[in-house]
C-alpha cells in the first residue's frame, strides 16, 4: 500500500495541509495519508524522518512557514540541509512547500500563494510517486512555478 | 519510564530551564527530567546527543541564548544544523528554544520572551511525547507563536 | 555498461538537459542515459542519489535553475551541501550545472549561458568518466569558464 | 587515565594553548594533555577527530583565530558545523575557543580577550570532564562570558 | 609508501598544483604524488575522497579558485563543509588552498598570492605528514599567513 506523509506546523498561518491532502486524496485515492504536526520548521525534518522510516511512508510533503527575519532564514537553511540529507539517506522524496512571510505584499496574496503552492506541490508528489522519474519530464525547462503563475520557457 | 532531557547554557541571561522544568513536571509528572548545562549554544548538540543516546531520553528541550553579532548568528546556524542532524539520526524530538539578544527593545521584554518561549515549547514537547504526531494537529496553521502573542490564522 | 544520470527541473526556464544529452550521446555513445525530472533544485540531490545508488549510474549531471532572491540562494547552498555529501558518500561525480536568474541582463543572454554551461559541463563529465582523474589536467589553471568565455590563465 | 586534547593554529596571533594548558594542568593535574597544531581553523576538526578517536582523548579544547573578512566567517561556519557533527558522532565535548580579529578595537584588547577566553573555556572543559552534566548548572542563565566580563542574569 | 593527493581545477587562473608539487617533491621525495583535476571547487571534495579512500592517499592538498560573487562564496562554503566532513570521516588531512578572485587589487598580486599560498600550504602538509601533530607547534600562535606576509604574534 502507498503511504504518504504530511508534515505541517502550528507556526503557519494557513492550514496548507488541508489543501495538500485534498489533492493527494483526489489523485492518489489508494494512498494512506499520515499526518504529523510540529511547532515550527526546525521540527519538520525529524517528523519527516519518522514518517519515512518508522511509519514506512513512500514520500513526504512538508508545509513550512518562515518569518521575515534573517534568523528565520537561517532556520530555513538549516531545515533545508536537514531535509536534503534525509532524502539522500532514505532515497525517498520529501517535497518541501515553504511560504516566506515576506514574499507577498498583503495577507490575501500570502494566503493564495500558500494554497496554490501546497496544491501544486502535492500534485508534483503524486506524479513522482505514481509514475516515477520521468513523470515530470514533459515539463522540464518549462518554467513552472508554485504559488505564482508559471513563467514559462524563455524560448518555446 | 519517560525521560526528558533539558539542556541549557551559562551564557544565557535567563534561567529558562527553570520554567521549562516547571511545565514538564506539571504536565508530565511521571517523567524523569535529566538536566545538562553547557557553556554556550555550540555545546548544546553534544549535550542533547548524550541525553538522547547515552541517557536514553525520549526527547530533549534545549534552551539557547544568542548574541547580536553576525558571527553569533552563524553559531546559531551551525547549532541548528547539528540539532536537526541529531534528530534525523535518532528519530527523537529536540525542541529548540532560542532567544536572540537583539529581538527585543529592552531587557524586560527579553526576559518575558524567554520565559514565555520556554514554557510554551515545554508544553509542545509534552504534547508530542504524550500524544504523538497528531497532538498538535488541532493547532496546525493557527499561527501560534512562542515568546510573543499568537498571530492566528490569516483566515478563520 | 556506462550509465549516466541526468537530473533537471520543471522550474528551469531552459531545457538544459536536451543540450547535455546531445553532448553525452555524441561523445559517449556507448552510455545509457537515465533522466530524472524534479520540481526544483532542492529535489535534485535525492534524484541524483537514486540514479547513483538505485540505478547504478557511474556519474550524474544536474541542471538547476535558481531564482534571484536571498532565499533562493540559501536553497542553492543547501542543494550544494547535499550534492557534495552525496559525492563523498558514493565516490562518484555529480557535475552540477546551475544557472542563476540574476546573472544576466536579459533573457537571451541567460538562455545562451544556460546552453553553453550545460554543454561544456556535459563534456567535462564525459572526460572524467572516460579518461579519469588526469583527463582535465591539461586544462588545470587555464581559467576555463562554462556559460561565459574562458578567462584564461593570468600568466601563460 | 584522563586525556585532554588541545588543538591550536599557526594562524593565531596569540599562543592561546599555553594558557589553556596552564589551567588544565592546575585543575586537572591527573590528565595527560595531547597537543595538535594545524595551520588554520578549517584544519581544526580533523585534528580534534584524531585526538578524540585515534588518541582516545576524553575531550578536546580548540583554539581558533578568524580573520575579519566575510570569507573568513564562512570558514568559521564550516568549522563550527564540522566540530558539532564530530561531537554528535563521538558523544564527547569539543569546547571551541574562537577569537575574531575584528572583535576588538586594538591589539591589546584582542590579546586580553584571547587569553581570558582560553582560560575560562579551559576551566569549563575541566568542570564538564570532572563533574559531568550538572557541573555548570549552578551558573545556568547567569550570563557568563568568556573574553569579556560576565553580563549577569537579567533578573537576580 | 607515502601517497599525497593533489586536486586542482580548470577554473583556476593559476596552475597552483605545479608549485605545490615542486614543494612536495623537494621536501618529501619518497612520496608518490597522485593528481586529480576537476572543473571547479564544488567538484573538489569528491576528488579528494577518491584520492584518500580509493587511491589510499595519506593526505591531500586541494587548490581552489573562487569567483567574486555572493553565489561563489556559498559554493566555497559548501565545499568547505564537504572537505571538513570528509576529513572527519577519514581522519586524514585535506589542506585546502583557496584563492578568492577579489582578494587582490590586480592580477599580478593575485598570481603571487596563489603561488605563495600553494607553496606554504604544501610545506604545511609535508610537515604534518612527516612529523605529525606537533610538527607545527613551534609556530603556534605566531600569526603565520599563506599568500601574504606573516602577521606575527601580537606579543613576542
């Protein structure tokens, strides 16, 4: 059976997991979804690790929210290094959805970015789990974006 | 028996461990608390490691204090990478409470941030140890903050 | 049989893999090429890991595209640490082709940088796989550049 | 028998090891001290590793000196990550004494900082080796500083 | 038999390996020198790894050249973390000679820095390999510099 882990935080100001789970349930209905909620982004890697190794998940999607300060960005960097090392150790995908509080001018924008990014990356995860390493090759170099409109390829 | 590790530093200007321990004792009275005090934040990961592996702790809370300089922030980054790698290796939570000396305008504020952050994260730790991966899911996306008032979700 | 992995992203705005694959096919026709497309640069290390370990590739070329923001640069740093650790673990080359969206004044330039860098690094990879550790020694200290004209040695 | 490693550099402008060794000899006379001198801070982690693993040291004190440039600070960060990972791997303390060339206005100050920091951290090391994890707990949250006067707790 | 690895790049604008090899041949004539040339600094760690583990080198000297941009400095940081982790894993020295393109006012200076740094660090490597952990202790705290004149100790 396919198991997908979903990690999110209480720090986040949007319940992104709800949108990610909707997409997974619709596109990968045979999967069992296992959720893990932690306080903040620095707690995400251990939750992902427990889902991948202890719970046997095939892949994990993580939904993080990062403050605007320099120190918050260092926390983001530390989390990213951790998630990448975890993926190297396990050979399994951890698709990381991160929203930075300072990437939008107002809260409505930020909300929409968060929902769109969670949804699109959940679909990326489903594609990789379902169809493997060439599932996204048709979109290679196409300038896809999550949370914003696609930029498209420089030359068609 | 449940064992909880508490790591703090002599560099800190607030005895945050006292408040963390109070919360743990009140909410997880059956736990044995094992304390480890080190000079500064770069010494925290090895202390957490010894508590998790040598002392068999189920989880650890660390209480760090970071100076205002750029170099202090790099030390914070190094500590964060270390704590995240340790959690990935052990599969156990290390809840990190960090106070940055430059995050408040005056010392009273800083003191209150430190106490509030230590208390709230100690409760996070208890929740995770006691009730597991969905203990905090009711607060997912709720914009909780430690050391400051909650920001709340962007949309209810 | 020689197996070469090619990892690219849907975030990229140029299909760099096409150019890299052309060069590999022309200069290492006996190689099997295995492609893996991921959403963005932070997903590259796990794809490279799977190609090197699970698919048995002898070497991998990765083709990443990095946004202009500070946070994008931290993602680049995390990816770079991951790819370097992966190479240390496996003892195999992962030649990393990265294009930064802010390294050119206009999109035509950026396109040309991407194509040139992908081609030249694909040839570097072929040389290292085919002829080993002294294949590039004739060019040591020669100020070669990928994506831009060579700078040449300071003194001939 | 207790073995303490001391790592220092030829880059440093103060012979900090001399002061650290004096403190160790006075306060832990039963210890064998093993010294290792390397060129610069990026060579410190491997020396500490050899002392901890190959020579069987119980703990190590490292004495580094960092230049004023941004690149020097990145070297400091890399060294810090390395020392923290080494401590996590071995479960042994590596007390790091670092002096930054730009942290004082004149050379006399810098000299005094270096000597004071080396001495105080040597004593920290002795305390941890001799009396264990609660040796410093009496000073937890007391705002101790090395290289400068203690700042003290915010509230007594 | 003693084996010394030498890693350099085609990105460099000075053939630093030539000068490093001269020094090694003169001062450690019994050593076999094994050279490995890679495109740029991010390829250095895997080359050093292959020399240390696959070729059985006793130590390695690496000769890197770093561009002036912020992204180049992050690549330097990633390489540094990698080389430090490699040394921790193997217990062998990797003496890193890095020249930053922006550390000199003109190309002549830069050339001289590169040659001097390569030569002096090659000698450091020879000393450590030949005489071990106290070979450089006579210079501890003496403010030695590579690429520039020594600064000397603050107090004689």
